[in-house]
């Protein structure tokens, strides 16, 4: 299964997203800020980076530039709802932009779509009901 890097400063959101992604089989490394994320990159590039934008210190847009330069797909997961922010994120090369609050099933589906686009997984999230 794919390796994911989650960068989220809110501990409860970080735990929830890590748990949900892990439950469907993803290997998730989590960081609370850009500096910790950059340290994790030294251990190898993830198949996908899920980034918050409003981080302490360096923001998620800046971190995304590094990821995109390294050809790591980026999915933003953020409370920044302004159209200008969404457009900025997508124009800089992010694969997707999800606004908080979010539905876990939608996040899982969007992660799966990005990973399939890059041939990083053969899993498809089943949505019941």
C-alpha cells in the first residue's frame, strides 16, 4: 500500500486522519509542522503528501512547492476556504484541495484517486450503502 505524509498542526485532526488512513491500509507518517515534515522527507519521499496550509512557522503553500518540485503529489486539507486560496493551491500544482470540516469517506476517495492517477495503489475505497 502507498506511503503517505500528513502535515497537520491540530493534534486531534492529525490523529483522526492518520487513524482513518491507516485503517484502510495506508502507511502514514505524520508531522505537526513543515520542519518536522522536512525531517521525515530525509527518510524517503512519500507517494502522496496531505498538507494543511495554516501551520506554525513555514506555511503549507511553501512546503507544497518543495513537494511539487520533488514530484510528490500534494493534496491540501485545510480550513482556508477562500476561493483565492483554493485557486492558488491548484494552480501551483496540487492534485486536490479539501476544505475542513471534511467527510472522511470523501478524503479517502480523493486520496485513492490521486494515488491511482500516479499508479501508486490498486486499492479503491468502497463506499457502502
